[in-house]
């Protein structure tokens, strides 16, 4: 099979990041990542007091109670499914 164009010259000294366009592309990608994933400037993280679980003070009580209720319902469903697989005294325990 005959190729209509010759092979490009092999020059390993040329880096794909040395052209002006690829540098601009790299800088634009860095700006986009920083915009979406970097914390806002001036927004310092609050120091931790060493508690294992901490609740944010800006979450309302109703949302916390709804979340706890859903967690307890999930645990209850898991226990009921496990109790179906056990017989006797262990079933009562489950």
C-alpha cells in the first residue's frame, strides 16, 4: 500500500507543551480546575475541637431529625432482613 504523504520527521527534542497554544490550553485548564475545586479565598476552615462527629451549626434541626429518622428506618430494615435468615433464640435477638 502506498501512502500519499511521507512520515512526519521524528524529532524527540520537541515537547507537546512547548508550543504557545498548548501552554495556553494548560493554563486555561488549571484556571478551570481552580475555579471549580479550590476553596473560596478568605474562607478559612474552622479549627476542629477533636470531636469524632460534629454537626454544622448552620443545619436546621428538622433536617437533622429527618436524616436520623431515615437512618433508623434503614437499620430496622436491615435487621428485619437478617432476622429472616435466623431461627430460634437468635431470631429474637436479631
